[in-house]
C-alpha cells in the first residue's frame, strides 16, 4: 500500500528498535530513527548488487517530491547507470565548484604569476583585482563564469571613466582563466570570446607632450637656471642626458652606478620590460652624478622625497617643475625621450642603437637579454655625442660637428 501524508506525519520508531521502515512501493520507503528523524530511501539493484539511495529528509522533502526523485532514479537505472554513483559525482562536482571560486583561483594565479615581477607592480595588480573584479566575480565558481559576466564587470569599471583599468581587468581575467584551463580547473576560457577592443570604448591615443627641436635650447637654459630644489634641477639634467623613463630615473639607487666605468646598470625589476638595461654615461652625466653625491650625504637614493628621505621623489616632481618653468601642457618628463629619439635619428644615428638605448627591447627574452649589453661601444659614442650636442644647444652654438656612428 502507498503511504499517505498522515501516515508519514504520525510514523514513529517502536521502543527498543534502532529504526523502522514504511514502504511506499517501487523500492522507496520512509526510514524513522529512534531519535525521531525521518529519511526517504530507495532500495535498488545495480550490477547484481543491492544498494540504497537517499532521496531526502521528511518533511522538508514531501511525499510527492520523494516520489518524483524515485521515478527519476528509476529512469537512470533503466538506462543502465547507477543513480547513486551519479549523485556522488554530482556532489563532488558541486564541492569542486564551490572550492574553486574565481577569487581562490585568481589568488593561486597571482602567487604563480608574481614571481619575476616587481613587488610594486604585482601588488598593484592584486589591489585592482580586490577593488574591481572580486566584488563582481570573486564568489562565483570559476567554471560557471561566462563571457557576458566578464564583460559586465569591465563595463562597470568603464562607466566610471577608468578605460585603461577596464581593459587591464579583462586582460588579467583572461590570464587567470588560461591558468585555470592549464591546471584542469575549467574546460575552456570564456574570456577568449571577449576582446577589449570589441567590448570597450576605444581610448583616444594621447602622445606625451614634448617640445619642438627649436625650443630645446631655451628649455636647457631654463633647467640650468632653475631656482627650485637642487635635486629636481639635477634630475632634469640627468634625464636630458640619459633619456630614461621617469620611473627609472626617480627610483635610481647609488648601487646601480659605476662612475669610474661611466655606466648605469638598471636592474630588471625596475625596467618596464623587466629586463636589465645599461646606460652609458657621458662626461656631462657623470658631472651631474658627482654633484648629486655631494648633496646626498650617503643616502641610498639619488632623488629622495622632500619629506620622507627613505622614499624617492614623487612621479610628478619633474612635471611640476616644467610647469613652473612655463611648459604646462607642452613638455613632460617622458618628452625628453621623444626629443632624443627624433633628434638622434635626424643626426644619422642607427635606428637599432636608438631603440636599444630607449629600452624598446623586443619581447623575445633570449634576444633581449643579449641585446641589453650589445653595441655598448657604439651606444657610448652616441650618448657622448648627444650630451655634447645638448651642451652646444644650451650655449647657443649653431655649428654642430656630428661624427657618423658605426652601424
């Protein structure tokens, strides 16, 4: 006889018995324990073995719902599969999904990825994930994340005007998803279906402001006469001579310099391309460094901060100085690189020498690691000629003797 709801409600375990069972038919029964618990069970045979399948707890799972579970299990059994094994596999899958949330996988990726990166850069990437990505996707199982969800996350960042951050967030998520695929955590990468250029508004490319060649002599004279901080004036002079990036300049440490050899060896972790870079120092650059040594008083940094001497000067210090000199919107620290590139090309120096000195290395690690130190003699000649050229411009000497460098 099939059970009724009243029978299920009134069912109890006889005294002295560990449990009692009330059959409903087709293998299903209600098991009542001595403690008062009521559990739906189904008895079945698969591959010649008798087995039990849990169908839920009464009354959370009603009699009607338990019967539906039984019929689905019997359909699986009729197809030759074991409904108990399928249920165990589904439970394990759900557990894995819950364990492999996007935030957990992302932090695993970050631990793997950060190795060769500078602490400053790797910490920035993690902070951006925590601020923008984890609130939207962090609690979701990585395997369940779709391309539209990735796009929605990036669109929210874009909506506040942070176009570059939105693009980088999508790119970082793509790296995390590739890591998950490689480690068998997901089967495919949904970010492959979304390209930043297809999904986000393009940002108008802005060139770094820089002066025309005709304005450079006056700039050099204004730098020489700059009345602000001596550190700032010498920083601008050294940047003009070496045309390194602003971050590479202001973070410079004395341990990187060999004034006798007239070389500045910037370690890989401070370079944009994460490869070491050699800057041959012209006599004029060495003279600037000697003046800085007199100022520094044994400090580790060439350009300490105004208030905290244990930290380097602000990234905006040079820009602010140029603004005070009358170059707001016309010249930036990065502009020295563009000026040097243009004028050195005009003077006939080989393109590959200029590109190497600008540290525009190719992405191939082996070739780039070799090239960072090659053509050093030729680059030294170029840098000496460049510094001498700047001296002539500052002094107003029009006639310039240009020695054609070796190819």
